[in-house]
C-alpha cells in the first residue's frame, strides 16, 4: 500500500494527521513524547494496531535523551515514560501491549550499556510495525474466504490502512478479496461523532479503487431490511477471553441489527488485540471523551443548545453471542469462543 500511517523516519515518529483528512494529507514529524501523547489523545494517530506501534515509539522518545549510564536510573525513566504514554487513552489494549513490549526489550538488555538498551527499544518498536503489516495480510487472507464476488459489506469507523501499519483489519479483508479479483461493494457508516467512517474509510477505500458508498449511521437498518447488505465486518480495540469485543461506539447497534436480519457479523483483529486476562467484556474500560465532540460537528459547527447534557463514550462492547466469527492472523475463530480463542491463538 502507498499509505503509511505511522513510521520512524529521520529519527522522528512520522504520522498522518488523521484530523486533517479527507481535505488534506498532512504528515507530522514528532520527536518529543509529549507531542506523541497529544497526537494519540487527539486521535491524530488512532486504531488499535497503529497505537501499539505508537506506544512503543513513545516509550523510546521518553528515554532516548536520558543522560545517565546506570540501569537503576534508566529504569526509573523508562517507567515514567511508560506510565505517561499509558495515560493517553484507556481502551485499546494494543497501546498497553506496545508499552509492555518496549519495556520487556529494555529489561532483556539491562546488563548492556544504556545506549544499547535504547537501541533495543527502538528495534522492538520497528519489529512491532513489521509484524503488524504481516498480521494484517494474514487477517485479510483468512477473512477474504468468507466473502464471495459480489458481496456487499457494511463497516463502521476505520479499521483499514489508517488504523494499522499497512493493510488494515476489517478493511484488510476487503482489500484481500479485491486483490483476488472478487467484486466487493462497501457501505461505510459515517461513524458519529468524529466521522472516521466518512472521513477516513471512504478516503482510503476510494484511494484503493474499492466501490464504497457512505451512509449515515442510522441508515444501516434500512439497508439490511432492503436486502442490500450481505455481512458486517468491524475492527476491535480489545477482545476478552470469551469473545466479547470492544469497538467504536455504534458497533453493538450493528451486531443487534445483524442478528435480527440473520446476517453474519464479523470482528477482524490481530492476536495482539486479545486480552485473555479479562474473563468477559464487563472488565473493559470504556473511554469517555469530550462532550464538545457531540455538540459540535468536528469541534466546529455547534449543533446543540448551550448547556445540553451529553454522554460521549468512544466505544461499546459487543457480546460474543452476537459475533458470527472473529477473523485473526491465526485463523477464523468461531464459537465456543472460550475454548477456541485459546486453541487457535496458540496455533493448535
């Protein structure tokens, strides 16, 4: 793909500023941990897999200027950087997974000189990016087998190139099917309040030559009732051990609609998005965001009376009973999830 969401270039973290899309394609070059923290918080970089890479790179930015040569002092600096990046957003487990991977790389090299430890952290961040690109290709390959030529797929938010390193999860399934010569039509929910579906998914699908039609979020039921949708594929930010899946707010709505209309509802995510420490989705912390995201269109045009009460959760949790299958880089997982998630993720 010719779009690179996040990368390490010229000793800086290079990201696409996704708040500027689709009007402008703007790259930001960040060399301070504070700037990367803000980019994550403001969703200039977003998407669970991309956040895993951003987190590891953020840890590196936080320690690379440490002037000492002692492991105890460096370790304290490392822990400070890790906690700081972790405070940016709470729901996507890949963010915390990326932090853990970076810290583990440091720990494994703690007998070496500090400059070598720093190099090990940066190399781990680069490895995360390489492995995510490979994982998404595998997700695409496994998921494409669920689609026929002529399939009409509805999706929400952006689980594509802009949410990952290279290919995408939910949209990666579509890209893979198209690469195989299958004709796939996509309906992209706008995804209020920040419009990731219309701004980001439509932008990249168009750029890749995929047939995409944008819809308002509340159009999905009508399309399904009219027989115009064959499947729904969504991404995920955290998946519990029983298959309960957190994704962008509104995903649960689609899963309920699919059950009523007898349509398959799929989740697509890499192994790194699973949180097997959580028994079920009730343990997933849901990020609550600024009320102004709801009362103003893209924080600009006001669409609500002053003082209106607002609740603005960034995610909801789809219970596993509503999920037809989970498409991963290890294979397609079906019920019973408690058994099959562990089995397939372990490669059995």
